[in-house]
C-alpha cells in the first residue's frame, strides 16, 4: 500500500494532531445513520475542515475523518455530492493517494461551507453550486500546498498552474469555466 510521501511527523505535529482529534471527539456525539444533521454534527465538520487545512492526510486517516466520510454519505438533509471541481482533478490531474486526500479535503471543505451558508442542496441554485464548487477547489488547493510543503514529490504541474491562477485573482473565473459534470 503506498501513501503520500510526507515524511515522519515531528513530535510537536503528533501532539497537535492528537489534541485536535481529542477535541473533535469530545465536542460531538455520533450521528445517527440516515438522520438529519444536528448542530453538533455541523460543529464537528467545521472543526474537522479547519484541522484538515493543517494536516489533510492525518485528518483523513483519523477516526474523525472516517466518521465524516460515513456521515457525509448517510446524512439525510444535506447533499455533498461531487461537482465539476472534483471532476477536474479526478480527470487526470491527481492520481492515487494524492487524489484520495484531495477528494477528502474537497468534501470536508464543501460540507463545512454548506453548513455555514445553510445550503442543503447546492444543485437547486446555480449560484449556490458555483459557490460550493469554488469553496471546494480553494480547499483542495490549501490541502495540496500543505502536502507539497511536507514533500515536494507530491507536486503536480496542473495544480501548480491553478495556484498561479488563484494567486492572480482568477480562480473564480477558472472554476466557472470548468466543463460541467458528465451526465450519469
């Protein structure tokens, strides 16, 4: 099994990750399968997204990350499905473990965004869908930057190009011009 090359975490980073995990576990209770989102769920998701900005691989691999993945699939009143941003980086931009971490981070970022903006199903309003997609792409760029800082071998030219577009203020236009999701 291969993992993203990030090197060994320092004792300080391990302690930070442990503290985040404990605070997330203490802060919320398990969500009932298939039920509506609770205020505690939303708080957990927002904290998880903030922690994932600092160490996306550790958060994805944690018990809280696994809770989130199950919760996002099971929650009955929010739709966190893929969007054209996910399709863009799944379509040959990122591969393997890097793709899995970026996909996780995109999902947790969009879930936190939707919770904060009270957007239950962004597909119902094109402006909400565009805003959700932009938030997700911004999130995956933050995760990518952390992963590359830990190990430059994680670098992907197309994502570096997208960071340059973001840094010039053109990310929203780039996301708006992405091809739509393919029909199922």
